[in-house]
C-alpha cells in the first residue's frame, strides 16, 4: 500500500522552515502535529501546514489567495473532499523559494505583526 504522507523533500523543507520561523522575533510556536499533518501556529492560530501531498498550505486574505492562484504559484486547497477554503492556498515544492516569504506573510496575517 502506498504511503499517504508528504514526500521526504517537502517534509525536510517544512521542518527547516518551521525552525527558521521559530528562530526569529515572530513569536511562532514550534511546529506540532495536528490532524495528521505538521502545522505552525502563532498563539493558538494556525497559519501554515504541510499537507499530505507535500504542499505548503498558508492562510492569507482571500484576495491574496486569489492572486496566488491566478499567478499559477498556488492552487485552491481544502482539508478533505469538498469546496476549497477561500483563505487557504497550497504552494508546491516547485515554489519552495517562496515558502519563507509566504509563511511570514501568513504569520503576519494571523498574528497582526510582521
């Protein structure tokens, strides 16, 4: 039976990103497991998660999500079958060079600071 977990390269990049986010003055809690995934939080608010396909999922304002989708950098995301969530966008490992900036943007959106 094939594995349903994120590809190893994505897991490693996400772990690196989580450490990077926690090191700064961002007040980010260490990533923690939740719902079968790894997540990053500011306070009790999740702002980033690595989904099982290996994509970074960030929570941003709907207008920003739409812009990322329109540019081809992101794709709509939902946590299961159904309608994509308007404040979440999935970013593939192909765009990992943008993961840090997008995670910081999502952290600022959820925490009210940059």
